[in-house]
C-alpha cells in the first residue's frame, strides 16, 4: 500500500475528527451537530481503512468500527429522525 495514501488516511481521519469535535463543542444547534456527525463518519471510515491497511494498527481500525456505529446514531438523531412536535413530522 502506498505510504502517501496511508498518511492521507491517517491525517484526514485525525483532522476531520478534531474539526467535528470543535463543531459539536460550539453547540451551534441541531443541524450543525448533525453535520459534525457526518464528518465524524468520514473520519471513522478513513481511520478504519488506515487501521487495517497499516501494519500493527488494527486496534485503531476496531475502535473506529465502534465509533462509526456511534456516529451513525448521531447522524440519525440529529439529521434524519423527526421529533414529536416537529412541524415537518406533523405533515406526514
């Protein structure tokens, strides 16, 4: 595997997770938090690939499989699920 690709996956995963955490910490609202979880999903995917393609890094891969599941819950809760009392939910 190309060392450049592995570096890109590793550093993208780290930078994207940091940026998403910043967005969540700013508490900018439901929609912003939902998009932060989308960024977390991309970070997890990059780090899963890096973890299993880089020798001796499988632990990061497995950790990010768990984080991917958690992040998908965040995407669902903040971007997909309609809450009771939400005008968009009442129209259905």
